C-alpha cells in the first residue's frame, strides 16, 4: 500500500492510494478518493484506512450531443470546440465515444474547461448534471 503521485499535463499532480483507500491531506485538508493539486504546491498526503467511494453502477455518463446542444444554446460552443481541439488527449477521448464519463480524466480537465468558459468548476459540474446526463 502506498500513496502514488502522478504528474499530469497542465501542471497538475494526481494523488491516490494504490490499495483503494482514501488519501488524507490537501487544501482544504480532508480525505480524498483522488486529489488534484498544482505541481508547484508540493502537497503531501497519507493513506487512510477508509475505502474509496465506489459507484456500483459505474461512472455517470454525459451525452456529447446534449453537451454540444447546451453549449450552442449558451453561446459557448466555439470555446468548447476550441478547447477540445487544443489538446490531443482531450480530442482522443472526445472522439472515442458518444458519451463522456465522470471519471478521473474529466476531473483532471474540468478546471481548464471551467476557466476557458469563465465559470467555476462547481457551475460546470452542475450544468453537466442538469442538462447533459445520460439517464
């Protein structure tokens, strides 16, 4: 069992337990399934004995068609497409399926999407839940 630190694109570090437990630390300090921090923060975490939260139904899925329709109605479809086209990894994930899953990759890129749209992460996540969820 160990805490794993992975350096990601966009200057982020992904931290998690390789044994399926929550990690403790961060800012605000707390217990996290997976933590994302700016690399320059050099945050340290410890492994807890609390199992990570697992959704037995799998990750929530969002319809790409609904995302595009809502982005068009909201007047930010060009910004969204520009963001997708600007990052090869995002473009590959976008083109791989008709849905986007709420997983670590979405968590990794959500701050950049929110910043590109001039919104906070909570507002973007609420928007996805309210308008784009696959039921």
